[in-house]
C-alpha cells in the first residue's frame, strides 16, 4: 500500500496550467521568492517528465524538491509557520528560537517528524554566541547574520541532554516541548496547563473547546477549579469538566517542569526536578480542597474513550501505546502517533502552499491522500510540502 501512495504523487493537479507556470507557482509558494531562469528551466523539465511530455525519470515532486533547496524556504516559509507556535499571542513576528529551529531542521533533514514531540533533539547553529539556557541570543545572532539554514554545517541536530545544551536527563526531554522557547512561553508562571493546550492546538489543530467532552471522569481535575463557579454546579458539570477532565490528566506529565526567572523572564531557564511536583500544581488549593492533588508526573489519556477517540484517532501506527505513562516524553509519543497529528501537519503545509484552507471535497480528499503519503514516507514532512505545492500549482 505504501508503494501505491508514494507512486501516485501529485496526480490531482490542474493540468490546465502550463508546466512553466506550474513551476513558477511551486517555487513562489515554497520559497516565497522568484526562481532563477536556470532553476525554472529545470523545474519545468521535471514537471514535463512527470506528465510524460518528456522522457525522463523526474516528477513534480522533484521539481518541488528543487524549489526547496532555496534557503528562503527554511528561513522564511518554515519559520513563518512555526513562529506562532512559540508564543501565547500566536505572533509570527518573533525572532528565531530553538523551537522554530528544531522544526526547520527536522523538515530539512527529512526526519521522522513525530520526533518533534518526544525526541532528545534540538537544532543548534555553529556561530557565536553559543547556545544558552538563559538567553535566545544564539538564535537571534543566526537570524541577524542571515545564515543559510538549508546547510547542515550552519544548523545541526544535537541532543538536548548534552551538557552544553540543556543538560536535561535524556528521559526528561520531549522534543520542542522541552525547548527553552516553549518553556519560556508555556511553563512560565501559571499551572503548566498552557503547554498542553498550545501543543494540542499547534500539533493536532484542535483547541480545547473543540474537544470538550462532559462524559469523561472528573476525578483528576485539580483543586484550583471550582465545582460551583458562580454558585452554580451546573456550570462545572456542563462546561468546565468538558475540558479539564481530559486536559488535567494529560498536563500532569509536566509536573516536574518549571521556567525559573528572577525579574526578566527573557533571562530565565527551564528546570526539571525529578520526583518533585512543582508548587504551581497546588495553586488555589482551597478553591475545592477535595479536588485532585498531584502526586507525580503520571499522565493518562481519558480521551481514548468518548467523542475524541474517533476525532483524534489514537495509536494509528499500531505501536500498542498504553494510553498512559510517566513524563512528557511518553505523552508526546501518544500525541505524535494520533491521526490528528498527521492531518494537522498536512493542513499546515496546505495552508502555507495553497494560501487557503481546504474549501471543497477535492481539497479534503487531497489532504487525506497526502496524510497517507506522510505516514507511508516515515513522516517525512518535506515530502508533504512538495505534495501540497504541486496540488495547488494549477489553481
């Protein structure tokens, strides 16, 4: 089945557009800059070979791959996709950081993209100043120097657990969730629920309100959530419980994480204290003293039953995941192997390259087809960008 998916690449494009026009549009959508005549000629040739107009081994995907050699695909297109994921305001106008750089690197290296939520990985540049747990200066320097991020010599994968990087225990790393940028945005102050909410929003493409399920057990909802908001228990049973019954058991995975700072949060750093539940998990404990008291970092997926079982699609790769465990790493694996994760990242690529949401049945069918290609290619997200750009090149 995988062979079929991979061999039917981009057959649904509108062939009413000429090959040269398609080549130019693919390059514009992926790189955001015009191609040179040499590149345009070669892309046109590859597209014609894929259509059978010329004899040759190339396809539309090869044309897209050529466009993705342009450094702007990494420093502009990919950065603009990931930048809003790294802050609560979802602002695209933020400096390069370790979260964004890791997204860019995993796409560039055609890695198993599921790693973004659980692996001991972060992408680091080779320029001064060095990576720091207390500053984003390293990445801002990369960006200010217009470093070519398509070159592995300028941006390379490292283990977060390296002493010169975060120094976390490898078991405590969880892809971008344990990058400094994510910690600065989502572990700072608060109750650590933000890390779960924004991870689901950005990597599964659902916000909590869309996942609300009031049929799930409420026994893991913390003490800070009133059971009678405004003096009316019906508000809790019909609203609050719908989100918190699923979110709170998941967010328990982050119980040992904190973003520490004194004065300016921009100079703070991620900390992890194994076995010690952060005090923020006991905020406002008197609101409902009989609520759940967090004892450790044990998480459970209560959404494996109920409406979100089908909506999100758990363990779609047949890995026999348990649906529960300890710590952020195993929780990230649960999210990354959901059907929603695969579809979400196809949608991000589709919106970036087609400049619109899927809007008709043909688009919806294409998203589903490309999702299959994504999974069959061992979650190669770069392939997805080529597929979506090709599909929209004739529109």
